[in-house]
């Protein structure tokens, strides 16, 4: 006996070749894990970078304000747009939670958008959320500038 027991691997050649092909099992329903699931130097280029919900919402509001930039230059009333997490409501509050408020200030007006109520109501998809944010911003700006929201909307064909 020149080989110890179990040393005959000729029958396994070609069968053992590294990681298993195909999808790995997701035992606990938490989605993919490891370097292939996260963006990084080992991830494929098709994996998108993760963006926190707050940052994604702020970017959406920034894109909308950028699209409305020419109105901010034309109108004489100064408007600040601010994003807050949620409104501070008294315990006896029974009405619907507001999506935004308009606060007059010494310098002009301040529009406060509440991220959590807006994202909760627009939870259907990215398009639903985007349309809701557009409508909230346009409604508040139309109050400040006394213009119809339809006239402010750059997405509307002329």
C-alpha cells in the first residue's frame, strides 16, 4: 500500500472546482451577502452604489429645485426650501399628518418638507414618490408666488 486510504482522488477530478455555480441559497431571507452584494473593489460594475434614503430624498428635492431654478431667479419673494424628518405634532393631533408647511419669515418664506410622511404616502414606487414631491413643492411655491402650480411645472408641455 503506497497510498493511504482516501487518497484516491482521481474519481473526483473535474467535479470539485471552487465555489458552487449559480445562486447561493438565501437561508434567512435577508438578501445577498458578501463582496458580490456590496459595491467595492471585488464587486461587479453592475452593482449600484447604496444611497441612504435621506440622501436619496435630498437629491430628489435638489433636482426638482434645480429644474425650477429660473422661477427662483424671476420671482421677487425669497424662498428657502428645507427638508425635515417629521413634523412635531401635539399628542391630541387627529388630522392627517402634513407633508409640508409654509412658514413666513423676515427674509421671505420658508417651505418645510417632511421626508417621512412624504415617503410613507409615496411608497408605491420611485415614480409615485417623485410625482408626490413635485406636487408638494409646486403647491407650496404657488402659494408663495401666487401662481398656478400648472404654470410653475416645467414637466408640463406648453
